[in-house]
């Protein structure tokens, strides 16, 4: 029996298919592979649904081969799968697939993010416009959002309904916002104005700064309505007037 | 809470029935790695479960049988769970899964050599010191005969003596390994250090599709076999009353069906004859 480190390196080589392995090594090979494949399928359920089992397994085998798990916490396995998909031939047929994968990922992050209080819009009654404008509004730790040049959000949202038979989204750029309210994950499509507001708030802009920048970019959009959507979505954890900072 | 008798491996889909269950002595075990997240519904669910039932944390990723020391971040995450949920049992496997930056999602076999004993005991000591509590070490299923300076019961006994850890004896793993490597499962159970046993696992196994009955797989996807029930009775005769955990990971049955299987373990623990309803 070689020393333990040599034995373990050799055993992993055998699992990976290098060298003359005892046929029984295949039990460990199969279990290791199944663990990674199942985790990827669990973490990218919409991708798995769209491409079907056979194609997903083919994609997953290639991804796992290039990016094997680096942590025993498989609930978070598959970081980078969306970027990896971007370079696969399947994107030629399904150009929204990497976007869908990214939204699956955002959903996992929303689900597992730290707990924190949500901003209660009712608490803001009586704030005047100036106080609003000078306030910062940090995002809740579970808030995730993204912007896509293809209708990946519509396609992803449609797959939340298991009875969906056919999807015919309007082919345009759109965004998605995921929030966690009372441990329930809420996903909604958002427009360019909401996306710009959220991006500004994430960077630490005050509401006034975010509103001004959004209005300049999208002068035809009702900024107040866009702010209300963000405020009532559960995306914010607090509202801090500069007077209290 | 009642003294824990027989428990079941918790699955999120069981949550409502698990919370409402009235069975005396029922407890739950979860894989610690599934709850190593910052927040959200998983932890909230576990919090609610822990409020009404004893909880056990069963780790699968510390790689205690590896040459490397336990990963600091992983150990810190486990300690966070232990501190928050105060489990009545914490357990891990006599196995390895980490090599460098890579983690294989499996429980890989440890050769029972002097060097391996040193590594395993070092790693268990690190974990117990970090957690501030005793852990239980589970015997593995075996598919390949490796070099060994000890029989497994003696190896487990040496680990327990040198670290103060307890043992989790998976009688399904004993049945699988005894079949695959050709030794007597009852002799194995007789040779264990019974006083060190803190928990017993039971589960189902399957025949390998290629090798048939000569190769059993620790599959956890079918009910417990009669041979494993008999081994459970034998081990209870040797060791006395211990918390018994029914594992099921594939072809997951209804909570009611799982509880009916679990009640058979309760009957063995209490010496009662179970009559089908």
C-alpha cells in the first residue's frame, strides 16, 4: 500500500478514467458524477426543462468535466454555468439559454442570501419630496436583478407555470427582478427604468440621483411609477435620509 | 421533547407533516452541507423543525480520511450550524472527498493503515476542538478491498479511543460491505466497541445491475431489507437502546409510508411486536 497521498491521487486518476482501474472503481466514478450532475440540474432547473434530459446531461457532463465541484456544498455548485453556456453551439439554436441559466443562478442566490428586514413602504408616509430625494436606499441582501438583450426573463417566467405549453415572447430586451418576501421568492419582469434605478441604488446613489439619471436616459417613462414598483417589490431593506447618516 | 428513539432523514417536501407529526421519540437528521447557506427559507425551515423535534447534523464533506486538514471555511460553516441549531448529535463519515481544490461528491474509501489512522484522528481532533463537542464517525459501505492493517471494528475502536469520538454504525453499510467483501456481518457487529456507539443508521440497498447479488450498492432508494432489519435487532441486542435513523434519498416515499417503516425501528427498540394496521 503506497502512502495515503499517493493512494488518493491515484484513486482520483482512476475515477477520472486514467490507468487500469478495477471495474468496481466505476461505482465511485458513477456516484461522483451523478452527484455533480444532479446538483447542476437542481440548480439550473429551467435550463434542464428547456433542453430536455438528454441534452442537459450532455451539456452537464462537459461542464462538470471542465469545472468539477470545488466545495461539498452542492447547493451552490455551477457558478459560471451561464457564461460557459454562452460559448456552446446550442446557443445558436437557443440564444436565450445562457440568460435563462443566469436567472436560475440569480434565483439560487436570492434563496440563500442573508436575512434582513425589508423596507415597509407604510413607514415612509409623511416624508416630503426633498427628504426622499436625499435618501439612500440600500438593496435587501436577497435582491437580484438583470438586464437581457433577449427575452430570457419572459421565457424563464413562463416556465414557472408547469402547464405552459407554448411560449411566444415578444423579441425585445427586458429585465428581471427577484426579491424574497416572507421567505417566498418573487420574480417579476422589469423595464429599463426600474433596472436603471436598481443599478443606481446598488451603487449607492440617492433616490434623487437615481431618479435624475433615469429620467435623463428615459425621458418618456413615468419615473414615479418605476420607483413605486421598486419600492413595493421588496427590493429595499431600508431608506436612510442623509440627515440620519 | 421526548427521548429520541427512531428518526427519519428530513426532506423539505416533508416539512408540513414533519412539523405536525405526533409520534413520540421522532427526530430528524439533515445533511449539514444542505444548510450551509447565509439565510432564507432553508434555514427558516430548519429553525421551525428544531423548535419541535430533536435534530441531528450529519456531515458529508469534511473529508476526515484525507491527508489534508479539514477545510477552515467548511468547518466554520459547520460550527455556525451547530451553534445555531444545537443538534443532539453531530456525525461524519470515515471517508475522504477533498483533494486540493477539488471535491468529489462521494464518500471515498480509506485504507486502514497506520498513516490513515494518524490522519483521521488528527482531523477528528481538529473538528471536535473547533465545534466544542463530540462527533460520531460512520462506518462506510465498501465495494473494493483495500490494504488494511486492522479489521474495521478494531480501526473504529482505535479512532474512538484516540479521539474520544463516538461511532455511528450504519447497519446497511455493514450488510453491503459484508456481502461485497465476503465477511460475516454479525461477527462485525459483535466486534464493535458497543459502548462507543451513539447512533445507528438503517437504509435500503440495491443489487448492481451488472454484477447482480454479488455486488450490493448502498443506494438509499428502496425500503430497508429484511437482512438489515435483522442486523439492527442484533446490534440493539449488543449495544442496547440507541437513536436509530432511517435514511431515504431516492424514490422518496410519502411521509406516511416513511413513518410506517420508521415505526418498525421503534418496535425493535422497545421490544414490541408491530402489527400491521
